[in-house]
């Protein structure tokens, strides 16, 4: 019988937390992180296509953001954009 009381107490606490979240979201006081929201159609997602490590602190990344591909150099001072092209576009 004691196990049922514990399960009921846990369910009650979770329902209180869910109710508080629902109430706060209704008043625009809290928003869910983008990691927990489903992607909207037509929005771009960032994808890592390839990465080459040159040294322990230097690397080159090819990223896809929507219909664009970006080539980025990463170094201790930050990042540098090396190239931009439309996805599928060939450069000579």
C-alpha cells in the first residue's frame, strides 16, 4: 500500500510542475528551448557536412545552412568564412 502512495505523490508533483509550466507559457513568461521544439517547415537547420582537423587548434568545416554551403576555418582567435556557395553548385 505504501508504494501506491509514493507513486501517487510523484504523479501529483509532476502534474503540479506541468500545470505551472502550462500557466507560465500561457502568459509568455517561459518558452521551450529550440532543441525541444519541432522544426517548422521551411526553416533552415545547420548541418555539418565534413570536418578536417589540421592541428589540435585549427580545423576546416563545411556546413549546410538551408540551401547554402559554407566553408569555415576555426582557429584560436575565432572563425573565418572561407567560401559560400549554393548547395550542389560546382566551382572550378
